[in-house]
């Protein structure tokens, strides 16, 4: 159940009076977070965690406490664990978070509630805060400033041959998932359409890596020939994927529908990788950063050039 509220103790008031008060900035934030609309937005999402979250079960941590602890975490750039530690050790933060002398939620509980909030609700909370700030004349709402901080994407350095091998690997994995579904409905189908080409692609990739150190014309020509073979392997894998996709379209069922969604997501990205490798390596054409794809999983990744000695090029989200 979500209906629970901590009440301030008389003893806490006395100890807090002796210990000190919030600074001006913290007091202003404390006042802004008293808005009932913010609590209603969060409570609506929390009540959807389970079908009967708002009706049955034990009483949970108050929504107000969760909101204020998450705000504190964001303001100070803390982890969940350090947020709880800071609140536990500070009377002022206990008051700010409306915890007082009550037990604090652990980091798992706090992170679970935070993950329950949807993007739509977070956007509504931001809009409500902007509305309150406008009403209090903290801002006129005519301009918006955003944080330009970027985060490195968790991908390996995307060389052309590694990208091609990874794409063949993805196709082989999805072909394997499709195989069991198709054989249930069409047991006599030719198994060659499920051929795994990953080992072939990996062998050619190792050959390309060994030839990358050669600077003479013979080595460059052999490397180009190896790239041609690797691109042909990737194109053959795409043809397999298209055949399997056309078969899955004719089948009914939840499993086949999910696999089809996976094909529709990844096939255009894989085809883009093959096209850019052909342009860059075989046609010796320069491909702009805006046209490149460096990961089929992290498609939002951008390429930036920095002034760092060890990492001149970075891939960021």
C-alpha cells in the first residue's frame, strides 16, 4: 500500500533546533517540493507497479520521502548508497527528506521506486517544476539551458571488418532463434537457409587484421580482396535473413511476431554497415560522420574528435 506518512517527532524538532537549519538554497528547494501535484504524479506511477499496489500489501515508504531523496541524489550527484548514508548522518537532510527518526529505505528499494517512474511522468514533473518556477518569478520561461555533458558509449572501436563480423554474428544468432520456430511448422524445409557464416567471417577478419600492418602494394591488394570476400559473406547472410523473414511473415504466433520485429529492427542497420564498408574500402570513398553507423545496438552513438592524446576520437551517447 502507498498510504503512509511520517510524522515529525517533538524530540526531533528540539534536536534540530539545537543542531542548525537548512541553508537558503535548500530551504527554497524544500518549499518547491511541497507541491501536491508532484506527489500525485509520482504516486500514479508507483500505484502501477503491481495491479493492486494502491490497495493491498504493507504500507510502503512515503512518496514524499522517495521524491526528496531522489532530488537530493540528483542535486549532489550521489549514488543510491551514498544518498542514504548522507541522509542517515545529517539531521538537516533527515528533515529535508521528511524522514526524521524513522528508518530509511535501503538502496535496492530506492532504486526500484526510481525505475518505476516512466519517461512521460518525468517530463510532466519537469514541466510542473518549470511552471512553479515561472509562477514564483524565479524564471520567465523564455529561454532554456541544457547540460551538454556527454557519456562514452559502451562499444569497441568500430573498424570496418569488426563491424561486418559483428553483423554476421547477429544474423547467425537470429537465424538460430528463427530455426526452431520455422521447423515446428515446416519440418521439411531446406536447412541451408539457416547456415551459420560467423566462423567464415571471423577467419577472414583475422586475415584482414594480419594484413593491416603491411604497407606495400601487394599487401594492400590482398587486404582489399579479403574485404571483398567479407562483404560477400555479409551480403549472403543478409539474403538468408530475407528468406527466413519472408517465411516468418506467413506464420502466425507470438514467437514468430517477436522474431519478425527483431529482423525489422536490425536488417536495415546491417545493410547500412555493408554499404558503408563497400564505399569506404572498395570504392575508396569518404563517408561523412552523419552517414556512418558505428553500432547496430547503440545507433544513437555520435563520433566526436577531442584534443586528448590517447583518445583523439570518441564515441558518445
